[in-house]
């Protein structure tokens, strides 16, 4: 059975920036330079990138960009 995804699990550039405590411009630069994980969904004719929260948390944790105050629920 497929996992149900809630809207708060979907992150655009602004939400990723908020989660990682950086400016949205920085997220865009990382994405443009291929430093970000592949978006889980691309909308708006390729202009809007969307990631699952877990994708960003796992990536940020792996590359050392996850702020210390981000809570990770590993039980999901």
C-alpha cells in the first residue's frame, strides 16, 4: 500500500531554506550547481522543484547542512 503524504511533508525552495536556516537564494544556488538531491516532483514546466521533507533531511544530515535544532522522527 502506498504511503500517504501530507502537505507539510512537501517542500519548495522557500520551505527548504526555512528548514535549513538559510536564504532561499542559497537553496537555488545549491540546486543550480547540482548540490541538492534530485527533486521528488517538478512542476510548472520545470520551474518549480518540490522535495519530500525526508529527502531534504536525509541529504542535509549526510552533507552536514542540517541545523542542530531540527527534530528528526526516525520512527516513520
